[in-house]
């Protein structure tokens, strides 16, 4: 009779255990959210950004005045940005002020993107070198920040905004920031 060798069974068991842990972690709702040290702080300055073509330029004053607003970091080369764009258009149609910051992109490509998909932004800036994004704590694009009326970051969502995300997180956070 052959002797049992645990080394034959051990690797598949370890793999199955790790796969189970990963699946459990991905299913948790809070797994979608990355921590941000910016929550509650004034939105970082965007003085280093440049205007994007003839579109209305974004300024620090816009971030610090008015009502609740969103700041959305996006790029033309970003497939998830393209996927979330209809939700940004919906929010803009509902009266939400959205400022766009084009990240590490060429102006011509960014303008073509907005011309093709529509422009939901009240004002737009370009952060081609990505320096301003570092101050905001950007992990990658797309990333959306909810700012209160005084320009403090109330919420941050990393990743594309889907219809479900918009209804479950973004709209409630906008409402909360308006209080």
C-alpha cells in the first residue's frame, strides 16, 4: 500500500483557502472604499492646473464657494472613466455642479473625449503632470470627491461611478454634505 504524502494535498488546500479569503474580501461593501486622510479638510489648491482648451477654467474660488459640488478626476485614456461618464451626465442634468480635472492626458484627446461623450462639467482643468492629484491623495482615475459648500472634502469615491454606486453612495453623500 502506498504511503500518504501530505505535500500532494497541501498546495491545493492552501490555494482553495486563499481563494476563499479573496472572494470573501471582494464581496464586502467597504472593500470598495480606500481610506482618505483628506476627509474633513479643505480641498487642496488647484493653482497648478491649466485651462483645457476654451472650456470654462476651474479655480480655487469655485471649490470654496457655492453649494455642494463634485470634483471628478478623469482621463481620455481611462476606460472606467468612459463607463462612468453617463452617470456624471445624469448628475449634471439633475443640477449637481461637477468640476472636472483631466489627469495626465493630452489636451486634444481630452477635448475629443468630451466632444464625443458630452461635457457634464461646469468647469474643467488639466493636470497633465499629475502634481495636483498627489495633493488630493488620488489613487488613480476615475476618482470623485464630494465637497461641501465651504470646499471641505466630505466624501471620496475611488473607481467608476455606476448607477448603483451613484444611488447608494454619491447621492446620499451629496445630501449629507448639504446639511
